[in-house]
């Protein structure tokens, strides 16, 4: 029997497990290890709580977890509780599916001021991520700024702009719901270094903004190239640009505003001991389509600044790391002998949930080609790992624990919400009587 360890239980980890289970059938055991007692990575802690239909993809992963030969080992942080080298001793192959959970830094003065936070923190806060339960973002000012022109920036801006009523049916955590209800923010400015033709926002996410109860998107017509230029855009982007053009004719007749400020490069964040304003340089497109500063500076007030400019994968001891791309150094997913990477840890932080599927299948194919079913002596696998963890006092959890946690989250849900997430690992473990 082959023994495989997949580190990380997000989409990439689960698609890889699915592919390995198909390739080996009963000839392999697959352990999916995660630092939390509950799986699904960004499906649980990243995807917006008001986008429940997207989270339904986890049903497919449930089926993988339920299949014979696949197991979930939670509450184990690889790199702290057990090393990659130790996993390679215990398993025939180790597949790193650890994602890219860290915010990329802005690299401008003032970014360490209170009130400036990364999108991973803010998104984690409203999604019940244990690491960010205490974030307490400052929502007392009238202005917030979100830096970035991708879907994560839109998620952050939308969550800041919705009414309580619009969160019905979502699984936003109660502490965020209450804080957002008290929020004084009336204007959210979305800063993008380039123009409407360079956005990375998809039509579905943009389209929603035109129908918010209390907030209206504001776009300046002067930021657009002539409409004829849209014809050359890829269809998805063209649709997004058409939506943006439509926003320019919406009446600003709602109490809140979401202002798209294009050609705007953040220069520094200023304030008296906390963020109060952001200094921005007007830009223009250069010959290669990049942003070139014009020297014109202006200020945007902001008691809260959220940077949504991308993510990075933290390094793991002994694993080659691509400093530039902020992912593990790999060739088509292969890092080294019996060691692989999938998902954001392999490609860097881009692509949708579905992009991780071909990725996981491709790596599983490589594993299957390199490691045919085993006739001889087996490696230690899960039994060896659990015994090592016990000797270190690490309390690993299992599939049944995860299901018990989930059951009590469902049982505790506020009316209309699918669950009431436990926001700390201790709460989750406490639910198991530990
Ligand atoms: C805010 C946000 C919103 C998004 N919304 C959408 C959307 O609406 N639609 C869409 O298609 N895509 C969306 N995406 C993209 C999608 O979430 C990613 O493509 C996908 O989650 C990447 O999968 P992954 O498995 O590589 O990483 P992740 O989902 O991040 O999973 C990584 C897993 O590894 C675990 N882990 C990390 N380090 C360790 C360690 N040292 N030891 C043990 N376990 C570890 C983590 O706990 C986590 O469970 C969004 C992304 C973000 C950031």
C-alpha cells in the first residue's frame, strides 16, 4: 500500500486527493493534513460569506473525504509540529497544498500605522478565521480605502457597504455583523494603479455592486478609453468594462458611495498615530501598459486602509522557495524527490477555485507515474505520524472531530444562516470536550 500526505485541505489539496484516490484505488492511503481542525481552506475562510452558492463546491470535497482510503488529520501545523523531512520519511510522497495565506506588503511609508490592514486579515475577520478573531478593524471613520483592482478588493468593499438585511442567508460571523452594523463608513474608495481596461474584476462580482441597497458605485467617464477600444478585450473583461461604463450613469441617490479611483498609485499613508489619509499619485499608462506617475499628488481621507494587492506562500524549512513569485520553487508541480506542490503554493495566488482542479490532477498523474503500486514493505503513514505527534504532545484531530464541530456550528446558526462558525481553534476543540 502506498502512503501519501497532502498538506493543506483547500481546493488544491482535495482535488489532488480525489485524483490520487482515482489513480490508486485501494492501493493507496491518503492523509490530508491541516493546521485547523476543520478543512477547506479559503472556501471556509476566504470566499465571501454572502457568496454561499460558491461554497457548495465543498460537497464534492465531502465526497472525497468520505471515500475509503482518504483521511483528514487536523490541528497539525507542518513546519512546527512535524517537518516536511519527517513527513517524507513516513510517506511515499508529500504534496504541499498550503496556499498563499500572507498579504503582500504595499512597501510604502505608513503601512504599519494602526488602521492599515491586509485583505487576508480583513477577510479572515469577517469569515471567522481563528488567527483574525481579534482584528477589530476601525470602522468609526466616514472614509475607507481599498487598494487593489481584483475580486478580493471588491469583496472587501462590498462587505463594508452592505446593510444587515443584505447579509441574510450568509455565514458572516456575528462579531463582524455587529461591528459592520455600527460602522460609520459612508465612502469606500477603491484605488487602482491603472485604468478600467486593466482590472482583474469579474462580471459577476462587479455586477452585484449596481444593486446594493444602500451604496452606489461611482465611476468617472473620463477614465475610459473610447468605447470602440472595448472590442479588442477578452469577452469576460469586456463585460466587466461594460458594467463599469454603466455605473457612470447611475444616480448617486443612496447614502453610501463606492468610488472607483483609477490611475491612482498609493504613495504613503499618513495620520497622527493612526491612518487618517492616503497620499496618492495620479498615473497614466506607459507604452508597455504599466502605470507611470504623473507627479500630480492628492489626498484621500481614510481611517481604514485595506490592501488587496495579492498574497504569498510562507516558506517551509528545507523546501526550495521562489522568493520572486512567493511560492515553492517547482517544475510543473515537482519540487524534488517525492515532494510536490499544488494550487496557490505551486502557481502563486491567482485563479479561481476550479483552476486548482487540473493542477491537482496533473500532479497526481506525475506521482502515479513515478510511484507504481507497492508490493513490499510499507512506510509508517498515519500510524507513524500520529505516534510522533503524540510524543510531542500535539493533539491531532480526525474526520469525526471535524464533523462534530460542523454539526454544532449548524445547530448554533442564527436563523437563515447555514452555520455559526467557531472563531477560535480552542472553541472548536472545546466542542469536542478537550
Ligand atoms: C478573499 C478570497 C476570496 C476568493 N473568492 C473566490 C471566489 O469567490 N471564487 C473562486 O473561484 N475563487 C475565489 N478565491 C480563490 C480560491 O479561494 C483559491 O483559488 C483557492 O482557495 C486556492 O486553493 P489552495 O488549496 O491552493 O489554497 P487554500 O484554499 O488557501 O488552502 C490551503 C490550506 O492549507 C492549510 N495550511 C497552510 N499552511 C499549513 C501548514 N503549514 N500546515 C498545515 N496546513 C497548512 C490551510 O489551513 C488551508 O486549509 C478567493 C480567494 C481569496 C483570497
